[in-house]
C-alpha cells in the first residue's frame, strides 16, 4: 500500500471517528431566561383553589376540620419602570364551603383593594390599603377580630403576594439548574414557619397545547414561636415540627411573561406547649400540649379573561 493510500485510509478512518464522536457527543442544553413581562395597563386574573384538612388534638380530644377556599384576584399593572412596578391587587370574589369563623375571614376579604409597590426583584417596598382591610376584618367581634387580623397581617400579605411573583431564577438556566428562595408563613397566634425553598428547572412541557417552562419546588421549614399573646388567654411557650413535606410545581409562560399555573401539596405535624397568659384564672390548668396535623392542596391558574367561580356547598 502506497503512502498516499495509507494517508487516505487513515484520513478516512479519522473522519469516520470524528463523525461518530460528533453524533454520540451530547448537545449542551441551551440556557433560557425566565422573566416577567408586566406592561402598564395590563390586567390578568389569578384563581387559587385551596383544600385544607387539619386535625387538632388537645387533652386526648381531636377536632377535625375540612375546608375548601377558592379566591379570585384581579391584577392591574399601574406602573412599570426600571425601578419596579406598581400593581392594583383586588379580591374579586371568594367561595368557600366553610361557614364558621375561619370561612368568614375569607368572605370578608371580598372587594378588598391593595396597591402593591415592588422593586425589580418583586420585593414589596410599600403596601397601601392594608389598614382599610384591618378595619373591615372582625369588626363585629374585637377578640376574634384580633386573631383574624393576625392572620391577614401586613407581613402575611406581603409574603403571599411576593410568593406569586419572585420564584424565578436571577440568571439564565438550563434543565437541572437549581436556585433557592426563603420566605415565611405567618400562622397567627401559633407562630411562624420559615421555609427554605429549592427550585429546579425541568425544561419545557406542553400543557393544554401550550409550551410552558416547568419548575419543581421542594422546601423544608423551621418553626418560630409567636410574640406575646396580648389579649389571648393562652400563649405558646414551646413548639417543634415533628413531620413535614412540601412539594410543588410551577408552570411559567415564557412567551406571555407570567405564571401560567401552579400546584403545591404540603403536610406537617406540629406540637406546641400552651401556657396561661399572665393575669388569667389561677385555677386553670397551667400547661397543656396541643398537636396539629395539617394537609393542604393548592392549585392556581392565571388568565387574561375573568374565569368563572365554582359553587361550593357548605359542609
């Protein structure tokens, strides 16, 4: 075999080898940027559907409660600038199958308007209209009203609204990339849950004919005791989370530049020690242990058109 033939043979083998490597080598995943696109004057609706089941045990007696709440929020973009956004947040409608005190909290929120000021990272810098909400909630019952107002405190509303916007990564991502967020869930007189959320970008998924970006979410929580009980007869002196599980999925519409839908399933078991507040009857039992087990299913859907509300029968 001549040198020329050898060269051609070796050269051909090399080209075949290179071709095989090129075919076999994985193509690097392309990074994508996930960003909200809020435009002045834009209006969109957020429909949330929450089903909660709780079992509270105190002194060997267990009280079980089941509840479903559907809330419809209307968002209007009032301002969008390099410094941030101003949104009008309106509770358009509320439906619940609970006719007790807890259900009345949500029913009283119907029609509430808030003006939400956010920076570019969707951290709330100012919340207008909260004082009007507090005046409306629990106005007929000062004691119950205090508990209700704790549950819809400004801190609680800030966390709720921020959580609907600031879940996206700060930089372009590819499938498998992760980032974290931290937030709190106020639980009124029971204290506060501090969540560390881990989010993972899974790539795209077609949902109802629409290509959406899928983000998985897991979280772990720590528990913080509440502040002084004030007018409440008892206060929590100690508490710990015995079991917990927080998992969810968010679907983001990159083309529209907003959340499309989300799902969250959570469960926890909390044990707290209750003590009498100062100045309460001395003949009452000084301490007792209460255990709370709660499971929650949360679903949300965002649309440009106002969706219809379900009719929920009282349980």
